[in-house]
C-alpha cells in the first residue's frame, strides 16, 4: 500500500473518526490510524462504562453526516431535564428543555456504540484507509508535506497531520508542543447502576465536599454514575464489594433515586485539565483531548471535541474549494481562531466550578447556595446557561477562508 495521503488522522476515537466522516466526500485521500481495530457493535455485549452526554448541537452535527441513524434507538437515552444541588446547603437549580422550547437537553450514548456508528459511515468510503495497529514513532515536517514514521518502520506522508489521539497524544509529544496542565489529584469512578426509583429521563448532579457525583439516565432504565473522589478515597471505594459500593453510592447521592440495588463492574480514570497554546503549526492540527481536556462535571468534553472536528473539516473543505494547501499555516489558523477561545472559556469555567464547589469555607458555601437558587429563579439567565450548554448559540460550521 502506498504511504502518500492528503490527510493523516491519528486517533480513531469519536473525534478523529468524526473528522474523517465529515471529509469522506471531499475527494481527499485520508488515512485514519489507531493502535487498535475499530470496535464492532455487539448488542449482547456488556454496555460500555464510558458514556457521553451529547448536546443537541452535537446530535445535529452527527445527524447531518448520517451517523445518528446508525445508533440503535434502544441505546440512546434522551434526557429532558437536569437537577443540580449542593450537598452543603439548600442551593439548587433545575433545568427543563421546555423552558426554552426544545424537546431535549441532551442524549446519553455509550462511547463504543457512538464510535461504531461513525465507523459505519466509513465502511464504503473509497478515499478513507484505516491503518491499525499503528504507533507513531517519529514525525518530520517538510515544506510541502509531513512524514509520520510508525513503529516497525512504515512511513506515511501527507499534506496535513491531525492529532486526535487523546490527552496523552503521541503526535503532540513528537511535535514537541508544550501543554499547560494540572492534575486534580482525583479520579472519576464510573459504573452502571439499578435504583429503586425510575430516573424519569432526568440527569442529576450533586456537589459534595469531595467532588461531584453525576447520575446520568440510561435507555434501559439504569443510571450511569461519574463520581469524582480524591485518589485515596477512590481507591477505597473501588475496593468495596458490590453491596457496600451500592450503599456508598446511595449515601453519596442523598437517596435521590432511593437505594442503589445493583451495580456493574467499576472503572476509574484520573482527572486533570489540559490545554495547548498552539492548536496548529504548518502541516499539523490538534483536535479534541489532544488540544484540551476538561473536568467532567458538566459533560462537555466530547461536545467540544466534536465542534473541533466540525470546524476543522469546514476549514479544510473551504481551502480545498479555493485550491489552497490544506496544511498551510494561514489556512489552519482559521481553525485555531474559531476554537481556541471557546475551548479555553469552558476549561476555565469548569475549573472555577470545581474549585468553588470544593471550597467548604462557610461564607463561600452560603454565597454559592444563594447563587444557585438565584439563578434558578432568574429565568433569562438560566435560559442563557441552558442554550450555551446545549450548543444552541454556536455557529457551526459556518466558516469561510478569506
């Protein structure tokens, strides 16, 4: 197989694959690389512990490329409301999509199911080549193309390399792009649970002194939790047997859905914030977690990544239509300008929320509870929050290269 392409997408996760899907009719020669084979959907397999809260804007992007119809209806939970409260007081806020004339606040979808739905759209794309297993080992940038060398010695060349290989991006490291990062010293525990009371298609989140616990509704009636805990406490909780784990979640969630009666296996991942100052260089662009990682308390990470993919695909197609070099720095700067500010604002906002709700100084506790209740009563501000979180204010992917 020849090793010359127009575009190399390193990372076949949701964001990288979404970029390839958006460009599958562009005529560009695209290679999508990953360390593992793309997933295959097995309806009888255990549900993926990693789930995403996709905003209506993300759903529309996926729908526009024919991806949404590939997701089985029985694996999508559309939630219409969200309730957030502070364990340290009476402050709370309730969001309902009907307040802004929408039919949904978002959709909970498993990561593996979403990734497979994207890959379905690439099965018959003659211009897209999947390369796996592929481990980047060296990266060289020339005047007209970049050369990526894989472990084993294979060399691939392209006018543009896109790093979509996550927060520990190998491509970013090979390109020597520095990060501004900080570890929170916490882990997020994830599991799927049965509860006494039905979730009612409502997403819930309680802020505890140790970190937030989110209860996300699943289509089969269970809930998926994302429970942020300090490293030591997370280790203790992971070591509990099922009965004690269920009791711990019941207590942490203030029995909002009654007792937790059953659990799947558990997993945990470290929490950190990360950003890069350079989203692009000549012949290189970073998207998704390779460019930014956020705290999961608002479930915005995947939505930001899908916006990155949408904007970059629009920039690339516009450049191609104007017979511009898709790897030219001036072209790629348009993607950086469109996404950097939005991503940075979300990183800082979520970091601020994490620190605010983790602070147990009494005056601050009183102020934040009063603030939550005030926002809940002030409909215009609450509506603005909802529209922003749902991506309804984003103009994507309307871009032109001028």
